[in-house]
């Protein structure tokens, strides 16, 4: 049958429409339909929008700062039975040189029920030690997800999936992870940055030094006297030995602060301790108090177990003696307020789990290290507190380091806290010119060198990248960037500060704001938009 030229064109056009469904595996015609910065949700559609939505992916959680193990969780909705939704995953080295060691993907395949006791503090009926007890007033059921191995190359049928990516890196590395979904690269989501402790005492000062320094310079301890305090070789370099033979007040204490008030957030408290079983009575290892809103760790007489005490009495403990005459590493981790998300490790072994959902709000009580009863002699080394970060199993193992331990200063060289000041989130402008203000606080001694602004538009393209020179070693807070020629649309921005670490490594270290900021141009002198 002969077809004229016009008929051939019409036939080809109709055939192309009929074959749309058969070429959906191709990605050249896929596009990022929308991105919601507030909910961190992307939608990708097919055939330039004519083929309908392919996938919706929401960033549910991400460990923006992490040790050696980091993770991110996505809520994935597949609309079509198509190829694997994840085309590729790129890991970009921002800080450090270690790269990604390994990755794994998991998917929730079900849930299991766990019975959790509901406790309240009962200070009218104290135990024999004078501590408030926890009274059970009921129970409730919590559903714990079951994670199973997932192959991202697997073809997914339409439906909803909760998928987790876990990666292993060096503790002091910052990695930008960049997924490509159905051929669309997502550059504005998140990253995994190096994690600093909130407070850390290494006790590496010289013998006789009256100033015991918090490595971060936030909570230094100045000794009123050195009676009963001995500087000894420790597990890691030097240690402090608290030799109290007649009881008395706290051997070491500092004024309270927000770093000791965890709220309901995640946290880690870790320390090396070497001591004998208390001669009699009980003594406080470290903490504030056992009142409601506070916490402290107590060593009991019966078995030298270390117990975490709070408003509801004993929460969990080390079970085995933590004071046995040898150096032992004790790590307390709360990764959430749900069932069994409060864990304690001794020498890299998880010995007990429990639930602690109380709001720890006490920022005023003194923080004490070793409040003895009588006849007690404890040595401490590398006391570390991480507010807002919970060690993973891999982090606990890295910190243990086959029993050799590791100084907090060698865990990370990340030294900045970056603030994205203006424009604030969801700002609206009617001008084509925007000034960007960012601040950086250098926690450790660092010689700042430069700052880089990156602005993305609503099509996820890099709209502007500007670099300025900065100098200093403390705090910078200024309007660093002025960008013109914005057109109507939505934008996302962040600033990365870099510097040279003032330590033995002399490494270049960089830090970003922990999440992007968004703003919009509603009207401007350039009366166009991305879609014009």
C-alpha cells in the first residue's frame, strides 16, 4: 500500500503515540516535575509530562552528621511497572580522602510488635539508696520495622516502599551522596558530614596542671585544689585519677549547660574508667542528678554495675561490673525514645537495652565527674558527650578500636558550625537582586580560607556559584555574597566554608549548612520565569 508523504507523517505521529508505553524504560524524556523543599519530596514524570508520573521520592530522614556509619531513609512511591527507579548513586568527596567504604540498601518488609512499659517517677517511695524509683502504670504496643536486604537494580511493581541506604566512611570525612532517579540527578538533597563531640575531656594536660581542658573549649574545668587528684598515664595518653579516701563533695564539676540537657533528642555519653568496686555505699560516676529532667550514672555497691538514673529511677545498666580494676570503655546511646532504643555497651559489647523517653531539660545543675561516697578511687580518660548524635554499632566498634581506643581529636577534624542567616527559609522577593548572609563559628583552631555560595533553581540546575576569600580563626558573620539577575521562580541555596586545620594534619576541612534554605522571586525587573 502506498502512503503519500503527508499520510506517512500522520502515521508516524500516531505510531509514536502508541509506542509511548513501550519506550518508558528510556530516560531521555523523563523530567523532574516538582520538588518541595519543605517536605523534601520530588516527583519525576515520563514523556515530558505526557506519560504521567513515574515516581515520587520523599527524604524521610538523613544523618547529616555521622561517624563511620551514615544512613538515609526514603519513602518511594512507584506509579508504573518500569525499570529500577534508582539509575545510579554518586558519592562526592567534600572533606577527607577516605571515600565510601561500603554501602547497603534495605527495605521494610513488615513490622513486629513490642510491648513497652509506661513508667513514671515515684519519689515518695525511694529505694534503699535514697533514689526515686520508677513505677509502671501501664503498657503500650510499639511497631518495630523489619529491614530486609534490597537490590536497587530490581524492577519494582507499582506501590509504596520505605528504603534505607547505609554507607560506611572515615569518621572525619564529609560525603555528598547524589542519587539519580529515572535519569534525573538530585543534587539538592543532603550529605553526610563529619561529627564532632559536643564536649570532650581527654585529660592530657601535664601533671600538676590545674586546668582540665574541654578539647572544644566550651566547658573547661579549673581545679580549686589538687587534693586527691592525681595525673597518671591513662588508657589514651594521660588520665585523671580521683583518689578520695574520706568521702566528700564532687571531685570535678563544671557549671550546667545545654550540652548536658538532651531533651528528647538522641545522644551518646562515653568514657574510659578504671577503678575498684566501691568500698561501701554507692557513688556517682558522672552526670547532673537523678531528679526529673536530669540524669546521672551511678556505680552501685553490690556489683559495681554502672546504672543510668533519671526521674524514673534505674533505666538500664552495664549488668557486668564496670569497676573491676581494669580500663573499661562504657558507652551509653539513645537513638530514639521508642522501645529498646536506649543502649549501653561495655568494651564493645551491648549488655542491656531499654526505653527512656523522658524529656531531659535540666541545663542548670552542675555536671559532676565522680561524686564518691567513701573509699573510692577511679581513673577517667576520654569522657565524650555527643548531643544530637547517637553512635551506631559501627561507631562503637570504631571508638573501641580493638581495645586500644581512639582519641576524640583523631576521630574528626571537622571544625565548623555553619549558619545560613538570610534569606531565611521560604523568603519572598520582588527584586532581581538578593544578598546572602552566612556565618561560621570555628570550634577548633582553623585558618579559614574561602566560602562558596551555591544557588539552584527549581529545575535543579546550578544557577549561581560564587567563591569569596575569608580569613580568621573564630567567628565570621557578614553579608558575603550579592547576586543579581534572578528571574521569577523558586531557589535553594547553601554555603560551604573551608579552611586549613591548625593541627598536625594540616588538612583542608570544609563544612556546609546542615540543610538548604529556599526562597522565591515573585516579581522582578526580569519579568520571565524558568518556563518562559
